[in-house]
């Protein structure tokens, strides 16, 4: 449920008010896979560790990134990253993506 504050000084009789609502777009799975592949390529230069996690930050302030995070059990293949975490700033939405090893 969402609530909208209506200023009683500007709108003294707020029985009905028209306002515009935009539909957002869902995060592109293909774009997420592209980011993953770029980061996997860069991982060749990382210091060796027991496990690598990838944090993808969606910045809602940037209109090009203002997307809804997918929560429909995304599974990606990666031999580098054990976990992929998607975080949307300000809303504090957090999704952990399951990764599967690529068969060699």
C-alpha cells in the first residue's frame, strides 16, 4: 500500500487528484550477463582469493539505471563468482543471484 501526501494549502479539497505514474522497466537479464562477463574477464587480474562475490549497484538517481530488480529466481553461470548481489540504492532492495559452474 502506498500513501500520497497532499498539501492542504495547495489542494484544499483533495477528493480526486490526477497525477502521472510511470511504469518502470525490469532489469535486463542480458545486460546483467554482459556485466558478469566483463567482470569475469577482469578477474584474471585479481589477487587470488578463496571466493569472489560480485556486487551490482543499481543507482535509482541515474534515470538510465532506474529499473526494477528481478526476483524471479535468476540463475547465471560463472566459474569466477560464487555469489552475485544486486543492490538498488535508496530503496535498499537486495537480491542474491544464484550462480552455477560452467561445465568444462
